[in-house]
C-alpha cells in the first residue's frame, strides 16, 4: 500500500482546495516541478496530479507542467486527472511519461468511453469517483448526480480499469479523517483495487487504512503540506 502525495494544479501553482471549491484555495508552491522533487526526496513512489482548471474547463490546461514533472521524474509512477475527455489526451499524457490517466466526469456521462480507453491503453486507466454522501459528482465536483458511487464502480468491474480513486468530497481538504467504511465498501462491492482520497489527516488514518481489503493506497494533500502527516513515516508504517 502506498501513500501518494497530491499536487493539485491551479493557475500554474500547487494548491489545496476545501471540498473542491475553486474559490477556497491555499497556495503551497509556485513551482510544481520542485514540489514533485521534494516529495520524491521524502520517499514518494507515486504522485497524484490534478489539473483543477482542466477539470472545470473540460480540457487539459496544465499539460506543459505535467510534461515537465514527468520529464524530471522518469522513474516515478505518475497519475493525472482533470479534464481528460478524449483518447488523444490520454495518448498525449502516456507518451509524455505519465503512468496512469484518471477518467472522472467522462466515466459518468459516457461509460463506454472508459471501456474503449481500457482496450486501447490497457493497464493505464484509472476511474476517478468523487462522491458526496455516496452520490457521484462531476465537472470538478460542481454537479452532484443521482448515480451511486458503488454502482458506478461496479459498472467498470470487468472493463479492465487498473483501479478506482475514490474521493469523499465532504472530507476533502477538511482534515477530518478518511472515510474508511465507504472506501472499503466500494472496493468490496466492485472487486477493484481502490485508492482512498479525501480526509487523510494524520498517522491514525494511515493505521486505520492499513490492511483493509482492496485498498491499494491513500492520496494525501493538505496533511503533508501542513505537517500533520509525515510522508516518510506514513510509508514506513505501511511497509512494516
């Protein structure tokens, strides 16, 4: 199981949002490439990049930044989400050295797109499921649908996706602890490996997730930037 640092990109900077609100951001760095290097130095084995502007625009905005990070970290596993709505965008990112692309909004609106992407780019597709009270949200979390997160995950059980990134929006950036029960439930129901996201606050959350069935990793942002969680210590706990 991995602890995965998040680098959320907004207007070329590394930020953290609260509950996905673009107007409620905290800037942590003006240099995303240097930030990526910092987390690698701290022992990160995978990075989670999010193009926040891209998620709202419906098309990638931070391609040059993502490319620069991938070029600087050729041996690092990198996953990217935000505004990925075409096969051409997926191909571009994979060619640039990114390991996985995360399909979110498009997975809800056009599930067959995920299946097509999995056939063409086998082993490189992650589905991002962002939920508010168990219901899927889309378009940078601006719209909450009537689709259950568990049902959407189950829809892709046999599609060939490598994993699910599951974010509990209510907890994201709020430092309130991760929703272990819902995350495990999603993994059990879908049969797919799940990466937990939203609310990872301190080492207690890491202990709580460790050994849970179907949990591949946990994404953390604000906690490691504000120092309530030490990345190296957290990974050591999981490796023990």
